[in-house]
């Protein structure tokens, strides 16, 4: 028990004002590639991120009464004031999960409005809240004709039932509204926040993480940003900067007290949102979304049978993605250049997962189950052992 237990009672809505706590690079973890100024998905102009975090109660599970360790995260591709479409695509590496709205994304190559992430049993209420938020709360500012407007919001989920009263349905539409309304540009809160509040990653405390990469193609700079809700893997798999961190820190894995053993101990999932300002079309975005799997694999993930590994990618480049009349003219990077974007996606995904682990804090949940945070000093010790710690 190397980390102080943390028990809070709160409902917090936050935008992208990150807490003053270290990230992976601050601890000397080495990564490939060049980051943007914030090393976050918000390095792409216009993107805003908001969270609502629900932490309440302690002790024995009393369904409908808690304890509660959950929330909602909102990613708005063009910010709160613009629901215009972006080119988009999605990919399911393993389908034991949910992301609504993706059949139309697949068919049209476009997405309107925000991407939301929450817990498994709150997808419906969050989906409905996005429609109400657009039609009822912000129709005028978003130039929505409420007489015939319809929407197919994109909402992803991962399971937080190890720590939270999953079947208590504690997330409400007001919580989704708060995440949307608080969304902002700038540094992004990570760890036990928003949809990531009750999540577990490699049997350490997990949650929200983000990172970015800046690339140059033909003299033009572009940015690729990734945001993950990390809730997957078992301890022995965890690899950071090529070092077997999970095997070096085997103590107190989250699910050790359960009857589940071996492959059944991977009880979670990962949602990844990939964004870029590069001029790429839907088929190219799908190719980028597929590369998320390779970033996950760098940290040790194998897309287990019980895991929902679902990824969405979008580009903010084309302002006319949702054009209804006339002939639209769009730019497109040549396919041979896509390798650089693939590499950026892999790198940013890997770092996002590690950032989620670094930012997360020890949490006690239902029935006094405890999930310990990845101890920073032990991580540095292990990286030093394998000559992977930066000076």
C-alpha cells in the first residue's frame, strides 16, 4: 500500500484546466515524436474538452445509493459554438463495448457535434442529453432549426462497475450538460476525472489521458491529438518505454481478490478519440483509427475477449464537410504521406495511456475495494533498472 487512500465527496464540472500534477514526461518517461505545446488533443485549434466528475459515498454497495465513482467527458471538435460536421471514421478492434452514432459515421464519413464518453450503463441518458443540449439549450447559437433537426450523437463507454454503483444510474442529463458547458481549450484534466473517474488500467487506477504529436509534410505542420478513456489490461502485461513495469510492480493488482483469474481478469475496455487538422478524408481517418491498436499494444494490451476497444478519428480541416448544396472542393493528403500520421497516432496513443496512469490517484469504491495508483517512485526505479529513465 504505497499510496495514500483518497476519499472524496463531490460533483465537479471542469473544462480543460489541468491540475498541477506531473505527467509522464515530467517523471522522465521517454517517448518518440514531437509534441504540441500542451501535449494534448486541444493542441488542435477549436477542440474543447470538458468533464463532469461524480464522487460520492463510501462503504457497502447499496444499489441506487452508491458509492458513486463515475462521470462524463465531452470532446467538441469545433467547440461549443459550432456543430458543423467534420470528416470522421471509426474502428472496432474488439467489440465488447458501445459507441453510438457510428453506423452513420461509417456510411456518411461525417460526424456532427460532440463525442461523449461515460460508463457502460449511462450511454443512453448521455446520448439523449446531447440532443437536448443542442435543440433546447443552444439551438439559436448553434443555428439549429428545431422544427426538423435530428441527431445521432456519438457516445462511447467503458465499465466502472468495480468501483462504482454502475446499476444505480447516477449520471443524469444535467451531468452531460455540465460537461458540455464547461468544455474549454487549453490543458486537459487527466486521471480520475469525467468518464474516467472509476476506471482501472492494467489493474492500477486508470482514467482519462491525452497527448499530441506535431508532424511536418512538404513544409506544412499538422497536429495529431489523442484522448483515451483507459480501462483495460491486467498487471503483468503493462509495459512502459519498453520496460516490463507490471512485472516489476506486482503488488495489489485490482482484481486479485475476485474469483476471476488469468485472461478473465481483463475486465475493461478503452475508448480512443483521434483528432487531426490535416486534410484527410474518411477512408484515411479509418486507417488512422486502426493504428490506435498499435499504440495500445506498445503498452501491453492485447484486446482481450471482454474488452471493448473502440476508436473514432476526425479531422477539423474541411469546413465544408457537411455542405448540403453545390460542389464541395476538399484537400486530401496523398496516401504515401499517411505513414507519418499513422506513426503520430501510435505515439500519441501510447503516451495518452501512460499519462492516464501517471495522473490517476488511488481510489476506494464500492464494498471498500481499493485500486492503487501507479507509484511514481517505483515506476522511475523500474525504468532506471532497464536504462529507460531520462536524466
